[in-house]
C-alpha cells in the first residue's frame, strides 16, 4: 500500500514501524480498501505505508506516536473480538489524543485491572471516550447515577446495556425504563390509538437500545413476563422499585415534583440511572422548571450518588454530529 503523503504540521520529522504478529487480522485492522489507514492519515496528518505485516508511519514525532497508539489500540480490540467500524476508529483516535490512553491500552492488554466492558447477549461494549470510561465505572459502583450531556454521547445506550447485563446475570430481577411523555409541539390527545399507542413513540429510543443488546424474541418475552417494563414516568407514582435497574431518559423534561417522586421510588437491591441534556428542555417553563438541574444541584456529592458530565467531544455518532452540537452550544453560550 502506498499513497500520496498527507501534509503534516510543522515539526521534526519522525518515522516508526509497527509489526503485527497476526497477519490474518490485518484486513480487519486496515479496513476495506485500507479505509481505516486513510482515516488515520487524514485525521492525524501522517503518511502510512503497509507491506505484509509491517506498517510504517511517517510524520512529526507527536503524530507518529499517536498513530502508533491508535494502530495498537485497534489491534487490541480486534484480538478481544470487537468489530472495527468507522465509529470505533474515530473513537480510538479521539482517545489517543488524551493523556490517559496508555493506561486504557495497558489494561486492555491485561496489565493491571481488567478492561472496562459490558457484555450483553448480542455484543460486548467498551468505552469510546474518557467520559464513557468514568460513566461505565460509575454504573457498577454507585446506586444512583446522573448522566448529563448532549445526544449521541451514549448516556442512555450504556445504561440500557448495563441494565441488560445485570438482568441476564441475575444481579437484578427486572428492568424499569421510563421517559416523560412531554408534548413538545404535538398534543397527545390528538394522536391516534389507545394510551399505549400514544406514548410508545416517546419510548421508542428505549426499545431500540434494548433490541441492540438482546435478541428480539427475548425482548418481547421479557416484556410480556414483566421482567422489562417500559412506561411513562407517570406510571411510577406510588410504587417502590426493589431489585430493579431503573433508567429515566430525557430527565430534563421532568418537573422538580416528578423528579422527587421518581427518585423516591428507589428500593433495596436497585440501581437507578437518570439521563438527560440540561440544555434541551421542552417544558413550558424552560430550564428553570426542569427537575434534572434541580436534582443535581441538591444531590451531587451525596454518598452513593455519581454525576457524569458529557460534552460535544464525547459524541460517538458520526463526527458531524459532534460539530453540530458544538455549533449550537457555542450559539447558546
């Protein structure tokens, strides 16, 4: 493989060679038509040449070191059985620019503590950003976790994955997934169907996350048996939820009274995750009337509770989504 060099930033030129001892894994590492290597060249400003199981990287010393770490990080993930897609490549490149990458890579290679991951029936999930790393640790070590930040950062997805993992291992007996059915521009009363049909569109992201972690027939069977319950927040009133993994999504659209009601449903043997974007409030009173900001202000720092804050830099969807979020956050600021 040889292509036209990508212009690099100014600085002393450096060159390194990375040798991989499993040639059969290289097609997955390089990507179809070497797309992963092209992405590295474009994102890091290096020049990459691959011959056999040897990959030569040329650029500034800093760029070459980052590219080497990304290649090793991707190779490690392949050895662990993970799929390498464009999102994973972007995520590892983003991680490479942060100083804790070496610690993350070393743990994945088996040095020190075990790698951070969530295993479900359909996939094994690993953190793609530093904030996700902290969040995934909080999901197994705290009773109540607040996850704050923009769409696309994995707040709800990782919570559902952790909930499914605990359900299939027997750590909890049921999953409770909830969202406020806020009328953001459309009135529920004018939607067709019965109450379930009216509110299901609001709950669709929770169904989607479940189906990504469990086979469809298991999702339906567990919903029918009551092991998994997906309902608007109003259905939580008057209950005590024990031995359950409880997730509240779009929590910025709860009122302070609703948030207090929800938090006080917490029972023995349970874990609760509250996800939301404080900047995307659809309530008539705006941010001032949101129960999410009110709860975090009151409860942050209390023993047993954790708060993870995500930013546009943690968006793990298409890179343009992160740029969109940054543009809107800058406008709002």
